[in-house]
C-alpha cells in the first residue's frame, strides 16, 4: 500500500514537473523567439533607414600573388552610422596568369557589425592552371539579408594596396559644364551611375587615401565660409591630370558637407567652379556650376596674375577665408606660389604633381 502510494506520488510529481518545465520552456521559447524577432525587425528597420552611401568600407589586399592551394586572407573594414547591423559580405576576385589566363574566386560570409569592425575572411584558391597569378581586380558586395541596401566596392589596379569608398551617394552625371567660348569641355565625369550600382573604376584610390589624410590635417570641418583655390602647374597640366584632380579633390570637399564652400580649380586653359549641391532626392553631390574665363599661364611670371584673376573672379566676400592648393612640380614655382599665398593670407595645402598614369608621386 505504501509502495503504491509512493509510486503514485512519484508519477504525479513527474507529471507536475514535466508540465512546469513545459510551461517554463514555453515562456523561454516565447522570450527567445521574441528576441530573435526583435533582432530581425531591428535589422529590417535599420536596412530601410540606411542608404548605400552610409556604408564606409575599405578592402585591403594582403597577398598580391597566388599559386594553386594558397590560403588567402581578406580584410574588410566596415563603418556604419547604426550601432548594430547584420550583413552579407560577398567577395569576387579575379586573378590573371602570366599567360593572360584568368581565374575567378568567389566566397561569402555573414558578419555582425557593431558600428565599426574589421572583418577577416579566408578562402583557399582553386586555380586550374599551375603557375603564378597576379591580382587583377576585386569586387566586394556588402548588403543586408533582406536585399534592401547594397554597397559595391571595385578595385581594378593591379598594384593596389587599399580600396577607399567615398560615403556619398552620388548619382547621374557628376559634372555639368557650361560652354563659355572656345572648346571648353562640358564634362569631366569619372564616376559611373550610382543608381544602377555601377562600380567606381577611374578614381586614383591610393591618391585619394592621401587626400583624406591631408584633409584631416588641414581642412577641418569648422572652417566655414571658405573657398579652396587649386592651381596645377600650367606647364605640366593636361586634361587627364586635371580630370583626376577634379575627381579626387571635389570628393574631398563634398565630405566637408559645407553648403557655403566653393572650389576653384585652375589648370592651364581649364578652370571651373565646383560647389556642393544639395538635392532632396539625390542628397548632396558635386556639380560644375559654371566655367570661368579661360586663363593662360605659360610662364612663371604670369603665375601670380593667374592667381589674382582667379580670386577676383570668384564670388568671395570680405572676410572669407581662402585655402590655397597648388600642384606645382618644381621648387622655384612652389616658392613663388608660397610667397604670393603668404602675401594674400591664404592657407596653403600642397598637392604633389600627378604622374603620367595618374598616380601621385610622394616623397
């Protein structure tokens, strides 16, 4: 009798305990499901709120040459305005063989980004042809799991060390020119259309990285109501070099996000005024507002006059701060530039000359 009662109480205890555990487990399950649902909802709201231009990323090459079976480490630095974000990172790399045969490698990883994070991915090469391969191009796509926002990084320089992507969501034609007599070029568009997710391929990214350092040191955001005067050496200037200078420096100015900031560029017979332009749909972008009078500075004697005319024709008001930027190549020109800039109380930002292929030559 006592044994049967003990068994009955044990069975009742097991039933009650099981029901209790089920109830507690159910609440725990509800709690975990709610947490997971909240996380997914937060990621969805963050992805809806975030624009492609808000994603700042850097892709670094750690290995420039590969052979079959090599393990490649890829580092992607991501910085976001949101505290937390879950994203996919898809990397496509193309390697070229010494006999011009190409191999493509693709891999993907899921990354949890907390404001700013350095993410490292690894993959093992599977080349079909033995031999030494050199890096040809890299394409990194960063996007959310809902497919709402996507950021594409493309680097096509074989000797690239780092890829910088500007955070501004530029769309359409970047530069619009107004004919002011003669054969003044109407466009220096070196950016492809962001609207279709097309890559940026024609910016000298290594030079732009150094522009970033110069901007951080000498062009602080609190310098309001400033005009930047950029003058290249007229004897060394060419349309291609001028185009690259416009591209790199205009993006630098746009990052300051100062509506009152104006950018004057002068190179031989090419000169334009670039201003940050705000649009409710496209955000902030850069446009060539107008083409100024054609200038000719074929000798060092006319250099000061060239600067004086550029300042006189700009829309500067009394008390505006002017920042002088020069890309003169020789020491004598630089000294004369510095003397004139010093006399005019202009802050000097020196930009080294651009090489034959667009690369910057730094000491």
